[in-house]
C-alpha cells in the first residue's frame, strides 16, 4: 500500500502516523469525509463488497454486502460496531482499528455537519407546490396531523384513498408543507404513475431519492436490492417524510417505504391497498357548502354569492367532486362575464356533460379513464351496465342480472370496482350491501356503454334486471302471504331468474328484503313501464302486500296508477285487472269508498281475468266496501260469491277473508252465534295454512263478539293475540286496529288511565296514516272512556267527532253507534233536545242498512 507520510499534531502534541494503510481517519473534518476515507481504504484494499462479506463471516461476524454498500455511500457516521467489523475485514492491524474508532467516537460526540463532495448538503424537499385550494378537509387534516406528529414507535404509513378527482394528492402535498417542521431531515416525494400507461419503476425513484439524500450519482448501486438497502440505511436515523403519490399496488410502494422509527410515509391511491398496513384515511366528496366555497375561491366569491342558488346547482352537477368543481371554477374564472346560469345549463345536458370538465391539460374524463383502463374486462362491463340503471343504489342481485350471472359471479368485478373507488358501497340495516356510482363516474360509464355495448345488449341487460326484480318480488310476496288475494299461481313469469339457492338466501327475511329494495323496485317499474307494461305492471302489483303492511299509501297510489295507465294504453287487460284490484284495496284502506267500488267493478268486468285469485279477491273487496256503506245484503251476496270463487281456486287466504266478512254482517245484524261460527271457521283455516293476517282479523272479530256479550276479559285476550300476530308480520295498521279495541277493553276492565293512554296512541297512528275509519273508532272508544269517567261533556265531543267522520264515509252502522253515545252523553249533560235529535238520526241511520 502507498504510504502518504503525512503527520498530524494533536492538541497534546503527539505525532500520529497514518499507519500501514496509508489512509488516515484524522484527515476527515466531518462525517462525510470520514466515510470518504473508509471508501478510500476499501479501494486501496482491492476488495469487492462480496469479498468483505466473506472475510467478515470467516472472522465470525455477519456483514451483508448491502449493509457495507449502504454504509459507504452515505454521509452519516456508520455504527461503531459495523465500522470495527469492516476495518478488521480489510485486514487493518488492531492499533489502526482502534485509531479509526477513536476518531469516529470523537466525531460522533462533536456532531459535525453532513458533507458530501466538499460542499454542504441541506435537507431535501421534493414536494411539489400546492395546487388546489384545500377546503372542507379540517377533520382529515386533524387526523393526519395527529399521525404525522406522533414520534417513536414503529415506522408507519398514512394511506389516503378515494376516487379519482377527490383531492388525495392535494391533501398529501398540503400535509407535507403544513408539517414540514416535523421532518427536519427532509421531505421526499414521488408520483408512481400507478394508474397511467407508464408507471415509474421503484428503481428510478430510488435513484432520485438517493441523490436527494446526498449520495453521488456515481456511487448509487445498480442493483435494486442494494439501492433499497442504501436508502433504508440512510433513513434509519433520520426524520424524513416520504410522500408516495398515485400508488397502484402495495407491491409498487413496498421498497420505497422508510424503516426509520422517526420517519413517516404518506401514500395516495385510488385503490384500497387492502394488503398494506398503516393508518387509513378515506377521502369523501365535499359537503355542498364546502364545494360552493371552492367554486367561489376559483370563480370569485362575490360572483357565487350573488347567484347562490345557481352555484348550488353547479356543485350538485359536479357531484361535489373537488376536481370537477375546480375545473368548472377555473373555466368560469377565465370567463368573468359568463352567467353562472349558462354553465349550470351546460352541465345539466347529459349528452355533453363530461366535455365541460376540461381546462388546460386537466380533464376529468381522462382521470376517470385511467381507473377504467386499470379494470378487468368483467369489471369494466359491470360499470357500463350499472350506468343503465342511473348509477343509483344497486344490490348484488341486480348486478348479477346485468351480467347474466349469479351472486358469486358478480362478486369479483364488484370488488375490483370498490378497490378503485369507482363504486361506493353502503351497508343496509339488514346486513346487505348496496352499490352506487358517483355522478361523474356514471356519466363516464354511460358514454362507455353507448360506445361499447350494442343497443340490443343494453336492452337485454335491463330486461334481466326487471325479470330478476319480478322473480324476487313475487317470491317475497308469496313468503309473506299477507294479502287476502292469496298465493296466486298465475303471475306473469319472469324471463330471467336467479338460481334457487341465491333466491333463498336473499329472501330469508322477505319483509326486510322489501324494505331494502322498495325504492329501487319502484324506480325500476317507472323506468321500464314504457318498454314493457306487462312485466313492469306485474312488478308493481307484487309490491301491493309490502305497501299495505308498511303503510306506504302515497307510493302505492302513484306507482300503480301510472302502471294502470300504461297497461290500459297497451291493451293489456290482464295486468289492468290486477292493478284495479290492488288500487281498490288501497282506496278502501284510505276510506275512498266510491273510488274503491269503481276499481273493483273494473276488475270484475267481463271477460273475467284468467287468474281466479284476482276475481275472488276483487269480489271480496267489493263486498267489504258495500258492508262499510251499509249495503249489507249486497255485501253478503258478494262475500258468498267470493267464498265460492276462492274455494274453486283453492285460495284459502281469500276464503278466510270472505267468511270473516260474512260474519261481520251477521254480527252487525245481531246474530252473534252465526258470526262466532264464521269467525271460528275463518280462524281455523287461517291457522291451517299459516295465514297470520287472516287469523289476526278473525281474533279481532271474535273479540267483538265477546265484547257484545259482556265477556270483556275474553275480548281483551282476543285483541292482544290479534295485535301480536299483526306485529309479527310487520303490519302496523292492523296492529293498531287491535290496540284500539284493547284500549276500550282496559277501560271496561277498570283500568281507565291505561286504556285512555293506549287509545291516544292509536289516534296518533290513524291520523298519521290518514285512516279516517280507525280515527272515528278510536274517538268512539275515547268517548265511552270519558263517559265511564263521569265526564259526559267530553264524551259528547268525542262521539260527535266520530259521527262527523262516519257521516262523511256513509258508514251507517257505526254512525248509529256514535249517535247512541251522543244521546246518552247529552242526557247526562242536561242537553235533552240534543239527545232527542241524536236518537232520531241513529234510527234513520239504521233504517239505511239494507
């Protein structure tokens, strides 16, 4: 080895020779020069990194070549033990090893500045400048700040995920600048281009990072693993923030993550990066107010304030997506004289909507396209076909129908869409899931569908959804078996069906399924009616039971009236009959008796429908209305005819309803024995087939018989059982009917306060449901309760209010009951003339019962 012969006088005046190596550590003025001296020592020895690893192993030490390479290509002092093993592997005598270690110790205690190549190196900052103004992210900044300020512990990552254009990069860059003081050793940034056509290889990014950290380009290893080792060694004792933007997969980012305990990394991705560890921060769309604030920041706050309503419309058309709002704001800023109304109108045009979201080299369509191209073929097709349903909430069964597959077949493409945030998922109360697209993604998907799917393919996909909806709705309707129409065997058959096992799984709780799907089913009916009035109309009919149980009367009327109009226009008599029958039932429930009669008559006009169930149930419905308006003989005749039709069709539900209706007429005529017999038969048949609504109705009717005989305890038991059965099928209105009479029974059993409280609750429900008959019955029972409490004046008011309702409904039997109570209360109140008038009107009402 060449000896320099240089001498150095220490503070003590002793002379220290350079030693046999010819390289003196005392020549180093800082850590960078100390490492440079080590490199010279290695070069003089003529050994490779692999030779050094082998020699160290022979000496009983572990010294991987990557560790040596990292130590010799950084500007910080290597660990003392590593330095000692390296020096001994280079065959330095022990006195020289001691000399090197002493110089290293003194240098470590003095903490000299890092130097490289003879010049000072500052902490690197590769962060790009912030672009989007950051609004509406206070909570996210708070959470991220807590993560970035946390010192110690294991090295961790903050993973910011969300759909294209939601502002992930803006937030990450903002965080880097906002918390720059937390990372004095530097901030590294790289765009991995993970969703573009040419993603950047980690090897290239590592070269940039290493140069930024002060490693001379000539000494950066060529091998990827050696670069990773050098990078991590450099960061091991530093506090550096590493921002990795646009990460497609966890694998792409893995070798770029720092291992230093004081370092932190922030990753942004459209993907969920499910196999990455760390703190997750999912970025939602902006709240409307924040979106307007962003628009105002770009286009001018005064401008948006003057046209606040239009600004609201614009951000709604943007779906409150930050990039979309930013682009529109930038366009408006460049057109200061353009009315906001013109922009709102342009955005509302579905045909060219995405064209508006372009400014300079920023285009929303291109941003979504990157995610779209990253999908597999099935997932791209799901996205296209989902847009045909408006991008609204879809259950997995609807996606399966769109794809012409089963539930399992729909799962994988849906997972891909979720992974890239192209669809969002929300859990339903029943444990299911619903998927929807953001408006911007839906607009893009519709363009792709028009471009890549034939018109025939689009029509077939929608037909499969309608068919699957009809299959499931009909099956759920049959499972509920809550309508006196009965379980028909002649519904319109769907053209496409889900496998049986999938259907059973979905309908394990049919009422819950209806609850979750009713809104989508209604939209499906309205969307498909013009194209297929028969299939869509049949789906509308299949919702009747659900609408009735849940009391969704407005939706019931709107949907089926529209379906009826389409069926009549299409000349579809069979579907029209079904809808007339269902609308007749609705009109009866909401006390529109003339309208109910007309619907039932239309359903029974010749030629009679092919489905006997509908003929029988329409006849029974008509009989019920006749009874309510006092046409008892006509009602009895119709009930008997309905019972015959129901027997011939083996429709037990309708048969029990018709028997119960005949029993009510017997009851109102005073034949309690015959009424009890018919009610008992109705109950027996209902229990035989598990028709709980029929059993509940029969029990309520039997309770009335016991009440008329003065056996109030038996009546109370019947009412309680009836309520329990109605509750079990989710029928709130029927349960309230039973509770109303339970309240009356409690009063009669000497528990007036409890009974009045129960009746007050029933009155609230009836008024909420706009059920006038039930309201009148409750008022009558409250009147009886007040009379029993010795308050005839209040009883008179309650009875009078009930009478007013029953006069309006032409319900003569019950009008007479209310008038009887009025007469008694008037007598006790000292209003004899009013009592006389009430009794006279009661007699007149009874005379109208025919």
